[in-house]
């Protein structure tokens, strides 16, 4: 139903695990040439091999490879963009996904905590987009897709003031970037995941996962594929007139007035 993205060059930052890996998998399985970034060499190698195997076995074979990089570094972001152009032949889509979410109460938040979270989640988004801009402009259908969150832009959660600020900040960046880049044919949009079944969510414990599941009208956690396909839609030719917008993918989590509203609906 949509124009194929087969053969397009896609960079996914933080694509070695979790939501980023899911986004990379969806693009690769739909024929894209995908470059993922990460900071752990062994994790990145294993992820790229897995993604490449999935891609080559798909109906529309794609490919996947990795490069080590820290998106908080301007030099690293420029190196990623250069490698993508050399290895993939350009950059059609940038999925600025890299993010961290260490827990810290506002009272105990340190300057190092702020630097880590804002440096990766917000500064890293901006630097990634800057570095990829020339190639995206040459693409003819350049797409920037940010992985934000419902936490910050819509909701809040104790211990994540710095994380919420970074994710809300991404959307402030997105809206002005969308205006500035529109004349160059580049769209800038964001996907806002709710609670998605990932390694990171599992690390938060069973009580957190079960509590969040109970608050979701769909009564289940989301999958990384569901985030990946939202990103894939924003990368299609059919989404060329959508820019500066957000898609919430949360199973309806932000809708109820209270947990009782969910509980009141028969399962």
C-alpha cells in the first residue's frame, strides 16, 4: 500500500538494543540499508549480525552494519555521517533514537546525571541531525525521526525529571528544525513510545512492568516492532507532507483520568 523504502540508507543511533534495535530491524526487513550506532563493541557486533541475518532472510532483503559512536560527541556524529555516506551511498533517513534513562530523584540529581542524560538524549539528537543534514538534503526524500517518549512531553514519573526534560526538549527542537529544514525537502517528526517490552524496561523490575501494564487500556506492553513501524510510516513517500508532528504509540496509556478508569472496563 506504500511506496517501498527498499534500498534507502537509514542511520539508527542507539540501534544496538531495545527500541532502537527494533526500529533498525523493521527498516532492514523492509529492504533498507541500515547503519546502527552504539558504544559497546561486542553488543553492537552481535546486534548487527542478528539484524543482517533478519534482513537477508526477509521478502525484501536489506542489510545492516554498525559503527561505534557516542552521539554526545560532535566528532563522533560527523564520523557516523561520513561512514554512512561511504558505506550506504548516502543518508535518506536518520532515526535519532539514542537515549539513556538512569533513575535519580530531583533532590539527589547531580550535575553529572544532567550532563549524561541531556548530553545523550537532547544534545545527541541535535548533533546527529546536524551531522546528517548535507546527506539528507541530497536525498530528495530526507527524513528525520526522533524517538521521544510520553514521559516529559505528556506525562511525568518520579526519578525522571532529567529524562522528561530531555524528551520534552526534543520536541521543542523538532518544531523549529521542521520549519528550517522544510525548504530542503527534509521532514522532522517524532514517535512517542509508552511502555515497551525491552531490556531496559525489564531492568526496572516486575513490579514496575505489572503496574504499568495495569494502567494501559490495551492491557499489554508495546513491542519494539510497533515503534519501528510507526517510524517506517514517517519515512515513506506517502508521509512527505507530515512534518513537525508526533505519533504517540502507547496502547492508550495517556488516556485514562485514573487507574480506576482502566479497571472499570471489563477485560
